[in-house]
């Protein structure tokens, strides 16, 4: 029997596993997909929010500001790309200027540092490409951008190095309360038992909650669609550019990414299927139309990819965090600012476990750091040293993003090994560039097959049913 079982390995489950891995406890994470960070943690705006948006006094407000304050040091320790570039909430009308003032006052109550309202001239000095119709903006210097799937991977990989077990392809289909205490969880990978259970199942957190407790909230999956623009468009924005929030969310934004692309989106559309992340023509048209209000100069012919993500919204305007049943904790309904709040939510989970009677000793020297080589960000001397250590760092596989074979090998032999082409993409960055894997994709397949001793025919793009190869079309014939 495990001490704690965490259901779900998005950023919330992974951050909680990381925090619990610092204690003398047997911890299990069950993830329904074939990799971690496969839900909202994979597809979102990649922003660490400042914390002025949530209503004062809510868990969302407190945990957002606390999580934001923790992010920079965590990213340094865990080798995760992060930049505190700041954000602007733009006002184009008198009514929106009133909203900006309200957000400023709310942010001050929430303890957001450095907030100020700036005028149109100051905005255009900071962001020359913003529409000339802008009147004022709320400037929040503590906002940042991050690589969200790598944040999740960093937490999960470090937890594994500390002894946490992560089991993939393990959707929880039933939870049974044991007479002697604890729970029995049924999955396709077997039956597991744990004294305490943490529900971090994202859009499926309502289903998990109802396996052990009466229904107290309803998950309302909400889809957001995005454009990823080529690096040639990145110069257009230097901060995260928000429009004023409305009933549908924070609105369509324009922001640079950590990979020096430009991200535009999202819309907000309620959907029935929380696993369906398709793009729609209507959704993308909506994003373009709304983004035009912020910036008229974006060249959408330079879009290199569209994607969609699902938010775990609920019928409550608050995170659903608490003790739902005996020794069963909900970290549910974690919508935006969930990514920003994740490390603070993890600390909250430890407090709730303590209230349930779980008080293990802390480890003397837990692992709290991670090193990750990124060839494209190295200087010449660092590159020479990396190649000297391992010649595979001298072989560039992804030309668009300058990703080497050494980085791919590091990913394959990491604590949570990838089993697909997109698994390598999330860990090493292959296929993120202008050609979207057209050049490096076949080489990644070859390396995966070689290192994992697999038939290339079995390697998928990203999960069951996404095989890339169907049959051999050419065979080498030796000369007689």
C-alpha cells in the first residue's frame, strides 16, 4: 500500500508529487495518458499571471500571487525557461478604463507587486505595434512567460529521482474505500492501494470526486484556440498583451513565447468532450478578429501551427481545493491561473494531508534541482565543452531550433522516458520550428527506434492510433 496516490500528472499533480517527494513517504502518480503534461498543462497561454484578476479573498487570488513569487527560483533550480517580461491589460474605451482601475485596486488587495496604470504614450513607448486606439493600460511587471510542459516535466522528473513512482496509461476507472482505511484504485495497469488520495485529474476531476463523495461541483470544459506565429513575428510584442477580461475569460492575448515565437489567442468555447482539442475555422477566425483590436500588424501568413487546449472550468468561480472525504483531497477545477498557482497549490495539498493525519518526516537531502542542456542557448565555449563530453551534441537533428542528438538522447534516457515523437518534442524542442518536424521527424523516429530497440513501425506521433509508418516501400538489395 502506498502512502499517497496522486491522480493526474499535469502541472498540479506533478508539482504536488515534487513537494511530497521531499518527505519519507511512498508516493504513486497515476496518469491516464502515455506521458505527463498531456492536458491543460500542454496547451495553454504559457503565462505566469501576476495575480490581479482573481477576486480578493479567494484561494485563486492567494495561490496565484504565492505561486508567481515561487516560480523564478524554481525555474532556476529545475532548469526551466522562464522570463518575467511583465504584462499589460489594454483599455480602448472609457468603460474598459474603469475595468483597468478595478483590476489595479484588486491587484493591490491581492498583494501584486509593482502595479501601475500607464497612459497611451507610455504604452507605445513599451509596445510600438499596439493599436493607436489604446487609451491606458494596467502594467504588471511580475507577470512572466514559461515553457509549461517543461515546468510539469521538471517537477515530475525530479519527483521520480526522489523515489516517486509514475505509472502512465493508468486511467482510474473505479475507487473503492477499504474497510481498514485507505482506497483501492482500479486502472488498466492494475489495482493500486493508498492510504491517502489526491485528485488532480483536471477536466476529469469531477468524475474522480464523485467516485468517493457527493457531487459538489460540475466541470464545464472550455476550449481555447491559438495561433503560433513564426519567429519573424516575435518582435511585435515585448510583454504579455491582454485585452480587458469579460464573462468569457481574460480575452484574446498577444504574447512572445520562450522559444521566440508569437502566440495569439485564445477564444473561449464550452465543449462537452473534455478530451477533444480540435481547432475550428470559426474559432480561429474569432481569434484573428479579436486580436486585431490589440494589434493590426500581425501577418497571419506567418502562422506555423494552430492548437487548442481545454480548461477545467467549473460552475464555481474558485478552485475546488479541500478535503472531499476521509483521507481524500480535491485539487480540482484548477482553471487559469492554475499554471501560475501550481507550486503554491502543492504546498496547500501538503497542509491538507497534514490535517488528515499524514505527517511524515522530511528527507535529509532531497533532490530539488535538475540540469538540462539546451544547445541553442549555449555560448561557443559551452558548446565546445558539451561536444567534448559527448560528440552527439555536435550533430544537429532539428535545424529550425538547433536541437542536437545529444539532447534527444538525454530526453530518451530521462527519468520519465518519452515513447513518441511529440514526447521528444516536449522534452528537447524538436519539431517546434518553422518546418514543424518536416526535416527532423524521420531522424527522431530513427533515434527512438535505435535507443529503445523498437520497430520504427510501432513509433507514434503522440499516442495510440497515431503511427507514422505503415509499411516499407523500399528495401535494400545486396548485389550478387
